[in-house]
């Protein structure tokens, strides 16, 4: 009998809260004006003041962009990785170095770490694809960089990149600060 009384009281309490909420939502508010002044004075630019692009002339600045402009290039070049297909590779709760050594054990590629490298743990499940694709996935997952030279894969926590820019010096005066704000360190702009 007591349980039934509690259930009825509980339902009544919920009903009272819903009624209170609906009542609060329907309180009178300020009326929204239904008439708008469509004849209001619109701002008109001064005819004496020049407007950029008004005359549909040639662009003010012509920036020559090639395929390599604004694409970061690593400063230290890496040899191409061997053409190896990886099937169903997994590593559970392993460090990055353990994972890479396990992956490259039968391929004749040694793994080395930069002196500043701090190993992190990764969980990789069922990776398939070329060796390049699998290494890229592991490096993106763990936040590391790698280079490959003469059969040695070197893992490091940082890598230096060069960002080719179009030849407009005054337009890119603040690019160094912008790139640093995005997470880069030690940015500098070379004037050629």
C-alpha cells in the first residue's frame, strides 16, 4: 500500500513540474513589431572614395601559386620506403618502438630513436596497406615523426619543415607569428 502511495505521489510531483514549466513558457512577453520601415535610408558610399574591385579591372595583386607553394616540405629528406604490403597488423598496449620493431622485424629494417625521443604507448588494430601508409598511420596516432635512410628507420618527436611561400614579402610579414600560434616552434622567414 505504501509503494502505491509513493508511485502516485511521484507521478503527481512530475505532473506539477510539467504544468509549472508549461506555464512559465507561456508568460506574456514584449510583442514583436509586425511593421518594418522598408524605406529606411540605406548607407551609400561616397562617390569620391575609391572602391577596390569596382571597375572589374585586373586583380590588384597577382600571386603565382605552383603545386609546391604552401605545402610543408621536410628539411631532412627520407629515402623511399620499400614496397611492402602489410596485412592485419595489430599491437595492443605496446610502445611505439616495440610496435615499429615488431612491424619491421621480418623486413630487414632497423629501428632507432632520437636521443630526445620519449616512448609512448599505442593500440593499433588490423592495419592494412603499404608500409608507407601503415607507418604514417602509426606516426599520426602516436604524434611522432620518422625518417628512413639506408635501411634504418629513425623515430623522433620533432621534425623541421620548410613552407614555400609566394614571393610577396610585405604580405607575409606576420606569417611567422601565425605559424607559431598554430603550434610550430622556432619559425623564421628567409628573404630570398
